[in-house]
């Protein structure tokens, strides 16, 4: 059974940093493309970043380029999202999701095969 469990969210001041983790089980993380998706209050799902399975190619939505870094630790079967220079507009529930990189940044639940339960990130002074 595929399971994805996120952690690491919290309340942080603007300009601060957080590292989100997504512990995977039931499949080898390294061979699958993985993504981070977020949902701000009252908004739809927005794809944030992805890392291609079997390699190290990464991609990001323009609004987080240079601030966020996606990575994975194959020995721990865990996906990460390092978030620096956080802004209030980064406030959202962040999900990890298993599936191919989407064509567009606006995504739906059906675009990915598996989702975690989400972790709340709040950026506020």
C-alpha cells in the first residue's frame, strides 16, 4: 500500500525557513516522479515543484524559484522541500504527490496517483 506522510510545517515569520518532509512507504521513492503541491486558503491546488524519478532533474513554479529546493534521500525513502525566504503568500497546506510532472501549475487531485494528508505552512509576523 502506497503511503505518503508529510511533516515539518508550522508558523514562521516572513523571511524565515522551513523544511518539509514526505516519508514514503510501499514503493521506492527514487524510481518515481514526485511533486509538492499547495493549496492556499480559498484557492485551488497549485503545483510547486517536482523531481523526476530515476534522476535528479527538478522543476519549480516561477514564484518559488531561487527560494525553494526539492530533494530526496533514497536511503530514507523521503522527499523534502527546503523553503527559504518565505513570504506571506506562501501560506498554504502543502502536499506531496506521486505522479508525472503536470503540464500546468493549476492541478487537480486526479492528476496524481497518491497524495499525503498535507502539512500547514503559515507565514506571518
